[in-house]
């Protein structure tokens, strides 16, 4: 990153004691980010500061912590470590915000995406403590199709893969609002109109936000149905229910039209009578095709009706797919070796991509919506996202449906964007801990925590604020993180070359 690529708005922050005010007075012009950066870089403590901020350097809005931490030997009570942020550069510890969303913090989201990738991949081919034999288990990559709530502009392809018009019709197709529901255009990728309804008034915004809200429950019921279907299929080949287990790695994707749908890896495992927690191959009688049949059946049959709502006495029917098209889930076997059309790395990368997003594709991005803010985002006569937020907010008026209001900023969806069953793979926690240990061994971090079993840590670290102290600091820290990332990428590339020759 260079200074010229940053939007350099006049800085309004002044930092006491570092001379920015004096600088401004002398020159009689506003202070810019590069002024702050220059002052910081000229400071004799600059390299100490840079080392100090390294763990959070890439973060857009790090958390600042103040306080002290005592480390004592658990047996003798002897004080073995003491640190106080008052003695540190800036008097604080900077901690990366850890946000998953790329629109909030690109750097932290990238860390999250890599962890998500490792987690999903380990579930497919092993590693990180998961046995490599999982690569031989039957596994299916399933996309559960979300229903239609009205015609939207979309990119369509023929069976042969050729791009075809959005909604071509020979004759006028007028809706009750007098809008011609035809679109002869072949839309280009990334067009803003994609995902927006042909007629906003015909579109069923209520049903869509209710579907988003109920999607986690629909998924829960679907997993039960998959197990049940597979149990029946297994019996036909002489395998009992207790001899296999299903594990899932799942990512929620919010489509442009604002509907959530799930991409799931379903893996079939066996059960070891001696070691119930172990991940072992399933009985050889069960094959990938059996797993696919069970998922297809569950996707088609799982459905339920919600509780009644004052605006809809019969409730809403919640199910996958489009009844009319007969498409409920797209299923593909995951081939981890050989010449399959999808590879493990592709699947893992595909899923990890969605782990750092939420509603961005729809054009609506906000934090939790409150009564004061609702008019800013919700409008029953407004744009497609505004109508969705309005639907969630207004349907959430009763106690029973309050969840819809709570999740209005997620267009009703209150589930997690990445989830996995317990034995699918490693956890984010394990990946994070491994990274901290690596960083402390490789970089000789002098704040290394001691062995937890023999020491007691008393910490009074408290939140003092969020963000860098000024745009100059942000620029320097982010640039240092950028440089470190390129060095790491270069090292990885060099390693790869060294091992190929
Ligand atoms: Zn961050
Ligand atoms: Zn169109
Ligand atoms: Zn209409």
C-alpha cells in the first residue's frame, strides 16, 4: 500500500504529547495522515512501537486494552511475570478486532477465511489432527436450493453453458400492477440490477424473510431426515444404524436477492466400538451414491409450517427448492483423488469464500437495527433491501416473532455463517492456538504466556477504545502488515519451488 492510494481526509484527531498540534500551528494548514506517519516514523521509539503493534498491524480497527497482568507460579506463589501497559508504546496493547466480515476488516476477515479453508479442507483430506483416511470416505457437496419469492433479474445459462436472456417472452406479461414481467436482456456478471425483482409489489418480501429466519430449523430437520433415509438404505445392505455417522461442514450464503441458502459437505464416517470418539472409515457396503440418495430424498421431503402470525393465520410453508421446477438440492460427489470434476481444495476454497460475507451481496450492510435507526434502512415502498428490512422489522412485532426484528439487519437470518458437526474437523480454536504458538516460537514474542498448568495469570486488562490513534498510525501499521504478508507469500513460493526441484 502506498500513501497515495489512501483517501487522505484532513485529520481531526490530535494526539497530545507527540507534537501534532505544534506542527499544525507552525505550518498553519490541516494535518494529513502522512504528517502523522512522518512524525511517528521520526520518533526514536518507532521500531519499538512497530514491534509492539505487530500482532494487530493489519487490522482496520484494533481494540486497545489497558491494565496490568501478573503471572505467578501456581505452587510457590512466586511472581514470575509482570506487565503493565503504562510502560508500553502508546500505553496500550493493540488486539486485532477479529471480525469475520471482509467489509468490516479485510485483514481479520482474511485470517478467518484461511482458518475456514483449513477447517473445511481438513474435514475432506485430513490434517491438523484429523486422520488422512477421511479422504477415502464417501462425501457429497450439496447446495440446498432456496425457494422463489417472485421473479428477479438473473443470469441464466442453457444446459450447454451458454448465457441466455433473463426472462424472455414473446407476448406482454402484465402483472396486477401493470408492469411487464419480461426481460429480454442477457445480464453481465456484477450488474447492479441482478437479484432485484421485476415487480417489487408482486414480490413476497414477508415470505422471504420468514424463510431466512426459519432456515436453521429447516436445516436441523433436514439432517434428521438424511440420517433417517440413510438408515433405511443401510438396512437394505445389512448395515445397522449404530455402525455409521454423518458429519457436516456447512456455510450459509446470502444471495443477491437476499435469500440465504446452504452449501454443505456431508461426510460418511464409521463408528469404532473400542473408541467411540475416533473418526474411522464407514462400513464398505455404504457408498457415495447411497449418501446422495439419502440427501436428495431429505431435501425434497423436509418441510413444515410455521406458527400462525397476525398477518398470516395459516403460517408459512418452509421447504427447500422450487416445487414447480422439482429442484431441491444440487448434489455432487466430492472426489479427493483421481480425475473428478471437483477437487477438495476447490470445494474448501468455495465454502471459505462465503465465510467472510453476510448480506454484502444484497447491497444492504448495517449493524443491528434499533427503533431509532429503522427508518434509515426500512421502507415498505423503497428498494428491494429496504422492503426486506421493513418486512423483518414489522413481522417481528409480536413476542413470538421478535427474532425477526432482532435479525432485521441480516434480513431475518439469525444463524451462523459457518457451522460444522462436532467430529467434522478441527475447530477455529485449535487453529488460532496453533497460530499463537507458532508466532511465539518463531517471533520470540516476549509477552509469551507461560505454561498454563503451572502458572496463574491475574489480568486486569480492560477495554480502552477501538481503532488506531490516527490515520498515520493506521497507515504505517497496515503497510507493515502488508509487507509481512508479501514476505510470507514469497517464502511459501520459494519453499514450493525448492521442493519441486
Ligand atoms: Zn480487524
Ligand atoms: Zn433481467
Ligand atoms: Zn406487480
